[in-house]
C-alpha cells in the first residue's frame, strides 16, 4: 500500500471484484490480524466475515454499492465505510475504511453561499 496510507490512523482494506484481499495498511493488519494469525492478503474477504456481513459483502461484489454504518466493540466506536473502487470506469473491487470516532461529536450543517 502506498506509503502515505500505510501509517495512516485509519484501517484500509482493499479487495478485488472477486473478494480477494489485495492490500491492507498497517492499521488494518493491527485490527484484523490477531497475534499468531497468518497473513490474509490473497484470501477471500468473504471468508473473514460471519453472517449477515458475509452475504452483504457478497451482494456488494455482485451489485457494487456503498455501505456505511457505525459499530461499537470493546468500548470503541467506529465508522465503517465500504465502497466500490473503479479503474477506467470498470468495477475493480471494494475498499473498506474503518475509522475510530468519538461517541459524541459535533455535527455541522453547512449552507451553500448565495
């Protein structure tokens, strides 16, 4: 993964159109690989998820779309943003961004300037 993204404090995982994991930055490896667990680059992302997430991702690979939600695990809240990526207009796979967010955070409504 590009050096700019490798040490970013956001977990980034990239798979191809068949679900094969192509890249993971260091934050993604830290979140997704438990101690002693083998590398999962080259494995299928569907094999890494239980139901119903597995079926949701399979559907996203068939009908590319964005999926956004928040989770809480071990007292940490995260924004999960899964979205298709394209090359020259052709669907190439999915990218997942997993971002730690505060439980309470400001929300701003920005109005366009007239």
